């Protein structure tokens, strides 16, 4: 052994490398200039010999430790560009020294990450193909502050965690390393040595691609090369911030579609404004080998580029994309986020509170700025990198309530002695405000089944700032009503009218989706009646949903019958065509009851309105099993009334009980109104009419009603507060 090399080497640190406990390998093994030359060091377990190649010269390295630690002192005054030539016995590899390259995360970025405000964190953490100092490779970075050592492993180093220990950044606990000659398509994981000497193998939380399950490695992917052609879409997207435009969402699972082209044709044909995908991220995989990566679309649906292509194609057809997204919980997979660095890093630190008692999943620690940065960065990643237009956040109630799913004694109150999760509240405010600032027009939808007040009011008003909330209560009330024999529905009439008592407490999405009703076949089975009656009531329910204030979400299957398909298409077209169905969706001025007390007859009638009287729509619903051939309904003014949709149309598979000719209102009081119509109302059907005022029409507009109309208008009074209080009133 050369005395000069021996004197220049840090033997305690070398021992840490050999025993797999070194957290700062660049400080030790990075090339450095000494008074006697340039010292090059490397750890190559199982190597027969190693040489340093620089230009046309080759220098033999000396094995300074039998475990495979090699060193050479080059007779140079400056660090040259060099490569290793490693003889493994059966093959020889040549590659650049990973420890000769600098880190790629700046001190400012590290500070922002620690503060929870590094919103583009996904640009540095994870695996990023890049060129550094003229050398191609991949930059790896992962947050694991309590690990003793972290290595990146893959086929490029025989999955041997001794060979590429990563360098720890002291402030944040991020481990990072640029690995030359590793490029796209390479599978990798992180190997962590944690306290107690245990070795863990983890998928990359920031990994942007993953292997096909049941394999669980991450895959190096470059997402920057896709060329987007959806610039025109972004002008449309900004309009969705207003809450006064149609939002009709088609909910689906990508796995059920043979191709993206068929999906696009289906959604476009039926006239939806948005498509919502059940989770495309790998983190919700059922397999215990799932990667738990929020940043990777599952390989079950194709490559990341395939998903970019699908979103781009939908945008070019004027269709927005919403993703189901779950910032409330993550699976307890050993290769995932659970005890990531041997400690409760991403989950709640108290083991008694870290696991959700109902689902067995892990709950996020919203008190950690680095954890919330991970989640906010992930939301922006899907919006920025994949051009996604909305996030439906699942299980928001599990985030907001400390006692959600727990019995007395199984939870602890906050500092004020109440059950609100203060950290989760601040996280959601932070998330929603940043998304709105950086991505206008992005829809943020909460699925929350509790009574959290003002969920969709702004962060500026000290609320959570969601755009919309799923109205699961509306769905449950409708299903309960339709499950009843029509003979007994008079006793359950308020299950339809009750929704207008709280319709303006929040901005709602009315849901008839897979989670609520299952398939359309499942929906039919939940409804009382013969097969024909069930089919009629499915049609009526879809029209009732379309006419009711709130955005719409449905989930028809690709193979639905032609009649139902035609109805959904016509409903969506009507939704887009008639402003009364959306322009004042946020205000009680856009709705007015005509009849809401005819329980014995199972009849409901109401108006949808704008500021202009001639844009008014009249909606009459008959949930009785019998048709009415001559039914009188009060109307808002003298004029012409034209039926524009009837769910009993033969076109949709109905009996054809309709009003084919335009109707003129007569001056005969009905429903406390001066004018009225005689209509044919189909059994278990909904009829919708345009209203064109005559020369004697009142000047009634939204918010200005006749005295007679006011007698039945009380239930529509706008209420901004807890739904529970509204119902009690």
C-alpha cells in the first residue's frame, strides 16, 4: 500500500462505506486534489480489478480493503474527466464515477421543501434522466431523514445496495445521487439501512412510472418529451372557475375500455363536459406489492406517455379530465410509504392513531411540512405534467375529523378540546389556494359525508376553498324514494323536496355514479316496479338530476341500450343549450317551486330560471305509476310552453305519453298562480318545457315574484350555513 494514498484516506469513513452505513459518500469518495496528486476512490464489491481511464491514459487502482475498496493517486494537479474500468471476472464494465458529480438540489430548494412550500418538488425528487457535465444519466433523490444509509439499486448495480450509497443533504434528510449511464426504462428501488440494522426495500414515492403488478419496482421515465396540442382547451378551462357553466361528468375506470379512441368517441357522443377517472395512480393497487407511488400512473393502463396522449386527445375534443385523488390515506404495503425510513415518516407519528380503524390504511401526518409538500406537489404534478383539470378528493371527512370511525377513548381532541383535525384543515386550505393560484379553472371536488360547514366557500373567508362537494345525501334520498312502491311514496315525498332546503349551503355535484348506484343494471335493481317501470324510473331519475340545481355526474356503461344512450345525450345537450340549468346554479334565484306539496299525486313541478324571463324552464315530474291525461299546472306567466324533453318518449323506450304541440297558458288560477296549463304527464316520467312570455307577461325575473308565487316559494330560500341547521329549520 502506498504511504501517500494511505495518509490521504479517511479510514473510519471507509469502514462505514464497507459496512453499508455511510450517509455522505460524496464527501469521501468524490475525487479531490491532494499535495501528492488527485485521489480517486471507489467501492466495488466482488471486483477483480479496477482501472481509472482518463483520456488516453489508464491508471491501475489498488485494492486498499479486501471488501472491495479501491484507490489510486493520479500524478495530476487538476481533477480530470475520467471513467472506471471494472473487471468483474466474467465481464468488464466502463462507467463514470457517480461521486464526481455535484448534487442538483439547491440550498434554497431544500429550505423550501423543509418549509412545505417547494411546490415543484417533483422536479428534483424521484428519478430524472438528465445530462450533467456532458454525461448522460439519471438523478435520484428521496426523502428519508432517519435512515442510516440509502442506496439506489437496480440491474445497473446488480441490486446490490453496497455499490451506490446516496449522499445525505444535512438540512432536509434528502438522499441524492446522479448515476451516469442509467436512462429511461431502467427499473430501480431504494435500499435503506435503518436503525437496528434492518434493510428495507422501497419503491420511489416520487417515481413517475412503475413495473406491471405484481412487481413493485419503480421505472426511470422522462416525461418532458411529450408535445401537447391542447392550447385551445385552456381558454375553455378558465371558464369553470365561475360556477355558472354546465359541468356534466362521466365517471369511468380506464381498465374497462378497449382503447382511448373508443372512450373519447363515447364521451363526445353523449355530450359530457368532463370525464372522471377512478384512480390511475399505482398507490391504490390491491396487490401487497403495489408501489404506493402517487406520481406514477399504473402500468395496467399503459405507459405515462399513453396517459398524456389520452388527456391531450380529450382536450382537443373539448373534454376536461378529473382524477380521483386520495390525500387522506395510503396502503400499508411494506414496499410503500409505511415506516418509510424505519420511522413513521409519512404517517401520523402516534402508532395508535396512524392506522384507520375502518380500512386498515395509514393516515397522513399533515403536521409535517415535508409530507404536505409531497401531497401539494403531487396535485400540481398531475395538473402541470399531465394537464389534468380537476381532482376529486376522496374521504375528506376522514381527514377533517379526529374521531372519524373511532369510538370514545380511541382518539384525542385537538388543543381546543374539539374533534377537528387542525393540521388537515390548514393543509386543505393551503392545497386549494395554491392550486387555484397556479392553475385557474381546475376543479377541486370534495367527497365528504359529514356536516362540515361552508366546505365550498373560499379560503379568503377562512373556509376550505373547494369548488364543489359530492352530494351523496341527495343520491341516498333519491334511491330511498325510488325503492318505495309508488302507492306509499306519498309518505316519503320530502325525500325529494328536502334537497332544496340545503341546495345552496354548498356548491354540489349530484352523483349517480359507480360508488353510489353501481352499474345501470344495479340501479334498476334498487328501484321498485316491473322491468318496464324500473327502466322508466331510471330515465326519470336522470332527468330529475339534470333539472335539479347542481353539477351532474353519471356512469353509464359502454353497452347501455340505445334509448338510454339517446336520453343521456339529449339531457347533456339540453344542459349546454339552456342557460337556466346552470347560469344561476349557485343562487336560489335560479329555482322556484310550482308544486312541492302534491304528495298524494307524487307530482313535483318547479322552474329553473335566469335573469331573463324568456329563458325560464318548467319541469314537471310524475313519480306515480299512473299517467295523467289532463293535469293542470300553474305557470309563471301568460305565454307559450313547448315540451323540449319527455323521458317517456318512444325514442327512449317509453310509451309516448307526451305534449307534442306547443301549449298556451290560460288565465285560470292553479297552484296560487294566475295562469296555468293542461298537460299530459307520463307515468314515472319527467317533462321539461321552455317558457316564452306573451304580451301580457309579467316582468318577473329572478328574485322578483308575484304574490301568489311567493306563497309556495319559501322552501327555496337561500341558506348559507350548516345543512343540519337548514334541515332543522
